[in-house]
C-alpha cells in the first residue's frame, strides 16, 4: 500500500533507532576548508586518472597538477614552511601546542586500535541486529494501523511535515545553519505526533527482539576518543589561526596555499601516502622529514 510505504520510508525506523553520531573535523577556517575541498577534488581526479595503474611508484600516480592553490613542494618552499611551523612551535604557545600534539597523537593511535578491534565490531553488529529487529517489528505494527485508519493518518502526517519543513526553511533563511541541521536531524520526531507506540506495541517488540545487547565499553571509549580528537584538533586549529600572520610571512605562501601544503605534507609524512607527489617533491620532503615529523 502506498500510504504504508510513505510512512515507513519517512521516519518509522528512525523514530525508535535514533542514535548520536560523532562528527570529526580536521581543518577549520575558510582557507583550510577551501584547501581541504580542493585536495579532495584533486584526489578524486587522480583516482580516476590512475584507475588502471594503482602503484604508488607509477608515473601516472605522481601526475600532479599545480595551480594557485596547490604549489609544488620545492626545497625552497619547504624551507619557508618549516620556518613557519617552527615559528609557531617556538612561539608563546609553543609548549602548549607540543603538549596538545602529543595528546592528539596518543588519542589517534588508540582510536585506530579500537576501530580495528574485532570484538568491538562484533558488539556493534549485535547492536545493529537488535535495532534492525525493532525497526522491522515496529514498522509492521504501525503499517497495520495505517492500513486500518487510511487517509486520515496520512493527512495528519502531511500537515505535521509541512509545519516542520517551514521551520527548517525559516532557520535557513535566517542563516541559522545549526538550528536548520538540528531540525533536519529531528525529522523523525514528526512521526511521534502522528503514530505513538503503545505499551502493548512495546511488549510485542520486546517479545520478538529481546533485551538490548550490553553496550561494549570499547564502543564508549572509541566514541569518547573521537570527540577528544575533534576537540584537540579544534584547539590546535585555533592556535594556528592566531599565529597565521606570522606563518604566512615566514612561508611566503597564501593562506590557502599553506593549508594545502600542510595537508599534503601531513598525508605524506604522517600517513605514508606517496601517491600524488612528484619525484622532486618526494626527494625534497624526505630531506626534511625529521623536522616535518616534529613540527606537523
């Protein structure tokens, strides 16, 4: 039935399964976000161009396009970038920044361990199976109710959604992105004003799906670390923005060029990615690897 499908697809599952998601942002500021977008676009283009040659040592992989955003990492430019990073490292907030970097690296290392933890993955799979069972059970209950009540419940739902969407549009027009996003994330709550599960409904679902699996401590630790990594990155970003003028003067680059250069250097030095760099760049970076590992 069409009404059932519409309701089912609109919000039923999310109504009973809403869970928080941890957001993580590596870079902030207009220049840094622009650099990140440009880098992602270049990576996508590179991936398309090198689909038939996947080796990091292949000439196609190192086919880099330089422009006003992405500049070649020559020895001279790296001298300026190292000088800029060193100015921040030795500045008034240098000690605090080094401490934050140490905390960030430790948190990221532990987070990577947890993301690869097999027992954690099994625990999450158990949670997904339980939520899926509840979604299916509640959907079947509400579908029967929709079929019994017919057009009346669809009219109520359409009206509730119209009011909700008007609130989202008003927030967007005012430029209140946070409120608009929050409203969009809570769209599932609209369904609660139309079809509210009863105690009998919950009992049926409980009998079918059982008790929820115990939440793994590792899941909680991972989620907490993800938040910590985001906050540490935000704090470091703020410190870098405060020192941006000095860094730009030392590097001789624009804000976007410096942000892009730092991102590419981080990928090469910290993440050992060698695809997307010319031979000359790799040689220049390797010659300064010790300083870059310490300062990035």
